[in-house]
């Protein structure tokens, strides 16, 4: 990060992957903040067809896996006078971390070392690096096509299979018992398994309460927590309509988050997914070293951590957050006539806001 010691009248922020929930929810948080009127947003995405939500300008960028990604980003930053770049996809965070020493005119939010970011995303490495902390379920690599008996011998039953670098519950499968029916289901899963998110891994299935936590780690390593949300209705992958969550007070989960951050040297805005058993035992399931798709609940519950990297850039003091637990969010699908996208509402205001249509230029619906 290369902060500007002078606070401009208007700060121009590029938010990548603007068609995704993480990006446009981040922009919502910033537009509704105390500094929202100082900000202009350039939405960036690989696809010109993705919804251009809440942005003042829009640009297309290459894939972060392309050799041209960093040069193209540098050119756009220069031509559009971008002050701050906020990546919101895994691939872009990894690309920026890998090229951190060669970003030139690109100012970003704090980014951790590539090795730490990569290990946190890799679920097998996540387990291996935290064995001594006992905060991640036992995790083992398995071969595609492994049968129920092999999985039972490895981790016991019920078991859970997912890709090593998976996201959003995609390409996952539960093996509940060693019946012939479960073997048939497993065979069908292997026939459809795609390795675009890495090789398969296996863990014991943990079915206790599901939580997520957002946090911001500044360049000095200071951790500032957003909401801890308990998921009341869980959906995965693309099946996320109707997902419900509520903000809770959970210092024990904040402590687990600190352990993860310290282990991998994470920086910037992150999201961690956890399970908590009735005994109080906490297990980390996923570490996302980027903005989480549900960050709007942090703003709604009083901890608008989306502001903090911008305030760091401006060398301005952080506000004092007043956190409220019990804030319930619900996710709905909205159709603006050309595209469908997901929008998070404060549950108590659902009835009056379910038809609000956010657009690129019309501002925000009244959601909080």
C-alpha cells in the first residue's frame, strides 16, 4: 500500500470482480458510510456482461491468471487516475500478492505474502499448518474414485469431500454411512467431479452450528473485526436464495481468527468460515483472504470495516464502532430486467424493500 498523505475531495476506488456479491456489497458498505460522499467507484470485471452494480464507471480487465493482468491494471490505474484498488476475488488477491513488489503505480489495500495467502486458501495446507492449534478438522488428500471403505478407514463416517482449493460449497459431497446406496451416490459424485478447484480432500463431517467472521488487518498487523454471523439457513454454491444469518457476540471465534491471521500473516479484508459444536469446540472450515460476500452484515451490525482501508489510505482515524448482535439478514434474488443478482436485506425491513432495484447510477435501495 502506498498511502496518499493528502485527503482528496474525491477518492477514486477500483473494485474488482464487480459482478460478484463481495464487490457490490463492499461498495454498498462504503456508499452508506460517513465517507461515502467522498468516493467514486470504478467497477472492474473480466466480463462486460456482469451486472455493473453501484459503480460510477466500468472497465474490463484480463484474467488475473494472464501475464497481462498487472500491466493492464497499471495502465487503467494511470489512465483513470485510480487512487486505491480493492480486489474481491481469490485469483486477483493471489495475483497481487505474488506481484506485490512489482505493482508500481497500483495502490491496494494491505496484502499478505503470497505463500501465506496461498496456504490459507489451500485446505490441506491450512490443516497442516495449524495441526498444533487443533482448530481445523483432520484433513487428508484422497484419490478421485476412492470408495466408501477407503474413506471410512481414513477419517471415519460420516465424512465430507471437497476440492483442495474449493469455494462456496461447490463440488462437495457427504458420505453418511457405508451402505451400498451411499457407494452409488459417491460413484455418481466422482463421475461429475471437476478438478478446476484442485484435487479432492476428505475430512470428518461436522454438522454443528455454522458461522462466518469478517475482519480487517491493516499494514501494522492490527486486527479489526466485523460481524460474526450465525447462519440460520445455509445454502451453498449458486443455491443461495433465502440464505439467512444473524450477527452474534463471539469472542472465542475472534480468538480463533487471530490464530489464523498470525499463522499465515494475512492482511486486508478477510472472511473465515467456522463450525461450533455444542461443547464449544470451534473448527475452521475455510479461510478466504479477501472480501466476503456477506460483508454487508458487518455494516448493518455497526462494524463497517469496509471503511478502514480507505481511512488508512487517507491517514484518517478509525471511527468507534458500536456493535449490535441480533441483526438478521436475508438474501433475495433480484431481476433488473436483464440480469439476476443477489441482494442482502435487513430482515425486519424485508417487506418494504424487496422490490428495491439497485442500478449502476441510481444509488442504493433503503436497506438500513
